[in-house]
């Protein structure tokens, strides 16, 4: 199924009364040297059907004029990203990096604590909706970071390794809740469905072997993922 046409109000999720988008200032992108690459990777994640702008560090997205209509999964991913952009209470930051910087990074794909986004890792997922995808990862990061920002306003730390035992437990549970929000968004963007985590035990509710992503990351240090037999699996620290 594909959308035959796009409403003039898709930028407000079809509801111009409830949602407003005066500037769309919620997702900000840092890393001037990589802005051009970021726009290309994000557009490619939607099969070049997405128009991407970054003006003064502020992300804007829309359906690309003259492009084919979004597929069902692309439309879901688009609306999820747009709803994060429309949020007027929090600002989500994407701190861009890639493999060319030749630095030792403490993460693969993204960093929950810092908003780090590795463009080469995300691009490696590709567009096959029967597996994990680049657009799904962008949605996951946006939703997860929005939840993190909301928690930080409540005084909940995003660092699960610092503080008292009780504080670490609260931070870990908050992380899992936000991680599940990211998975929800990702599942809407992909045909492939990931299992979510039990926020009390930290274990998966169901089976979910992320070996389907079947790719290798060219990074110097990994502390959020583990690789076995050339296949990368996500772990929760």
C-alpha cells in the first residue's frame, strides 16, 4: 500500500487545529562539517522522497516535491519524526559524527547520554523494511531522546552508571522506558518488528535477535553493542 497523495496538513499530522508548527525548532543538529552528509543520509533513508533542511541548526522535513508518495512505513516514520519536531516543550539534539573523524567513540549508532548520532552506522542499515532500517533508527533516536529530555526536566539522570544505587535504578528504568518508545517508533517504520524490554527486569518481552541487521561497525570501541560471529546484537548495560 502507498499513499496516493499527501494532504496539505501532513506537516501537522492531519490536524491543523490541534498541532501548530510555527518554526519546528524541536530537533537541532550539531556538527557543521557533517550537516550536508546528515541531510543526504536522512533523505536516502526515505528513498529520496524526503526533503531535508537544516537552517541555523534547526531540522525541517517535508515530502519532496515531485517525488513518489511515501510508502506506508515511510509515512509512519515521517509522522513520528514530525511529531517530535512539533513538540514545543523540549529540544532534542543530534550531535553528528561519522567514521571519517577517526576518533574513539563510546557508542555505535547513537549515544543515549549525549545525543550522539553516527551517520555511517545509521546509513549501514539501509532501506529493507523486512529488517532494521535507517529511517527506523532516526525515529528511534528522536523518540528516545525526547523522552530523555522530558526526564531530565524531572531531575532523572540519563546516566545509569552514576549516583546512588536507587538513583541508578531510576535512571535505568527511565532509559528502558525511553528505549521502548524508540522501539515503538521503529516498529511503525519497519515491517520487521522488534520486541520491547520489561522495564523492571531489563529483559526482552519475547524473542528478538537483532542479528538481522547483519552488519559490522568500523569503530574503535563498543560499549553498547556486542558482536558475535560478525553479527551485531544490541545490549542494555
